[in-house]
């Protein structure tokens, strides 16, 4: 091969392709960015010192110490990395050494990856303010239509481990198991050490295992001693799983499996899909996130934003009586369907695909329904006039009152005596769970006191022709936002912990999304003069 190459080299007139040579590039960083590119828009936008005024509060010592990297420089390389789908701080550092665009944006400097990571986690409030200022620029540039806002959530894992999740009782049991396992290893080693010399060779490995088990148990014990049980956000709050690595995250079920992370609820405007609000919540249920999101939109766009013709849409996960009452009381024009609205829609009733999906779900729930089957309350003999109730076994239940208020009205409640339910032969079929602290409880609606709920008012609105038309606009308003961030920008997990820090990192991706829209859809003069 060498002979052929030498012959070809002397017989042909090739250019010199030797890589072992030094060259000098005479370049201008600004010319490298181009004239109508995202990175040029990013550079011009962040040259506005007013936008970055909140970042300068950290830099107070100007007389001694090493000079710091300007906030605009660090923001440029982080935003451009997120735009390119790069989330690793180490890769961003390497790109500042090898990628010409990064070299231009960083002015030839090479920030360490710890500096980049620290910048994101320590400037949460400043990032929130920057998001608001860029949003106002989008508004002044005419990119926000203020006709239709859509809200939805995106569940992503954070820098936390789902293996360290559990209720306090479960975590305490896990700690005890670790201590017992460590104690067994020590006892086994002591009993075998005198009889077999080969066990001495395993001493180092066993010692490390014991130390790891005890260290993990101590970690759990310290967490339980300093943290109270975490409660849910429902009407009757129950204990939910805590997490030792990040107690503000939650275990959530997604289409890709169970994750330990947060739900990043985001609101977007329909005109150009500009993100107008976003926040991370450490809970899988979305009902409790609607009110904070609406308050966030008011904070970003003004308290009177919903007084105009703006209509708000969200999916069924945000539907609850409390949320509907809040929307109607605040006179917010919203269309949020309940989880049964498709069954009432004649279009879906005639759809083969919808009917097939419904039948498939019935098959998967069939066995579960059989195991959880209980005698319905309709088989109990009740007299609301005399406040008496007899169970199918002939035992009289205790009257608990008739003022229990729910969505449809007030209910009369009855509960069986604990001793009767424990000895009842029908107990296994009557109650879903074994008898522990109380007997079977049933409730009956006081029909004369029924009332129209806010959910019923929203159902009427959703089932109307206009309501269905408005709700159909939700899909193309908010879903492209998540598609751009999670697919195009390749964000599949957050690298921080805690709602505050994770919200800041999510807002940075939202900023990249909005700046990209600003670059593509607004005239350069409009956002340069703002």
C-alpha cells in the first residue's frame, strides 16, 4: 500500500493534506455567527444590559479575586447548547474548545463545566425574571395573540432515584432490613472465621458491604428524623411517597414507564405557540396546578389579561369541582372537559378506533374489577326519613349525619359496627379491603337537597358545538411546544433537584423556544429596539 501511495504521490499533482501542521485563522467572532441566524439573534438580544440586570447582583467584588465570566457570555453558550440539543455541562465545555460557533459565542474563552452547571442552579430568580422580560419583548413584537391560551403538563425525570422512594413506614422498614442484613453478615463471618481460613480473604468485601448497608440505613434514619410525612393535595389528603434524594419530586407513571421526577406544567399562546408561563410541580396529579398556573399567567401578562376575550383550555387532568368553581368565580372563560366527555360526543360514539380502544381497556380492567368487587350500596335498605340503614346481612348501621357535602349535594352517611363487620360471613365480598379500624361505610344522596355543580356547568359548555370547537384548538397550541423541547431540543431529563432549580432549568428551555420564535417571526428591528 505504501508503494502505491508513493507512486501516486509522485505521478499526480495533489494538494497538501498533511494534518501535522499549524495554521493561523484570521476570523471575526461576529462574522462567524452570520447575519440571520439563531446565534446572532441570541447575541444581539443578550447585549441588552437591562435584560440581565438581575444577574449582576451576584458580582459585587470588583477589586480583588479572579475576574468572572460575564453573565451574557455564559447565557449565550448555554442557550445555544440547549438549542442544539446539548444538555451536558461537560459537552458544553468541550464544545467551547472545538466548535467554531461556541468559540465565537464564548469570545474564545472556555468556562469550566462546573461554572456552567453552577450558573444554572444559582440564578433561579434571575432566570425567572429574564423569562418575563423576553416574554414582554415577544408581546411588543406582536407574537402573542391573546385570544386562546392552552395549559398542559410534561412529566420528566429529575436528578433523583426512585429506588429511594416510599412512605415513612416503608422507609423505616427498609432501614431495619438493611441493619438486619448487616448484622447477619457480621455474625456469619465471626462463626466461620475460626474454622476456615479462606473466609479471611473475603473480609474486605464483607466489610465494605456492611459499611454500605449501615450507611444507607443511617441515611434513611436521618431523613425520617428531620422530615415529616409528605401529604397529597387532594380534598382528603393522604400520605404520599417521600424521596430521600429529592423530597420535592414524585414517583409518576408515564407512557414510558414509572419515573421519579416532576410535572412541568406549561401555558402557551395559540398565535405562535409562545410560552407565557411554566412551573415545575412535584406531583403527578394536575388538578392542584391549575390555579398557580393561572396566577402565573396574570403575573406575566397582567392581572386583567382574562378580562378580555381570552379563552383558556386544558385537558381532563385539570378538571375538578374546586377548579371549576375557581374559574367561574374569577369569570375566566375556560373550556376544560371531564373524563367522560368523549362518551357524550356522537362523533366518538361512531368511531371504530375509539370503540376498539374502549373495549381493550375493559379487557385489561376485567380481572382487577373482579378482585375489587364490593356489594353496592343499592343492596342496603335505607330510610332517609328515619335515618336508618340495614346491610344485606341484616345488621343495622350507625347513622353518621346528613350534612356531608359533595359535588352533587349533601349525603347521609352510615357505617357498620366494627364487631359486626369482622364476624360477618359476607365481609370478603362486601369490603374491598380487610377490616382494620372501621366497618363498611355507605352514603346516600339527599335528593331534595341536590344542586347543580360547577362541573355540570362546564359539561354543558364543553358539550356545545362552540365548546368542542374551542377545545379542538388546544392540541395544536400546546403540543408543538413539548415536541420542540423534548424532541428537537432532546430534553429527556432534568439535571437538578428541587422544584425551584428544576423550574429554572425548564424555563431556560422555554426561553430558547421563545427566542427561536422571536428570531423566526419578528422583524429584527422590533426586538432590537425593545
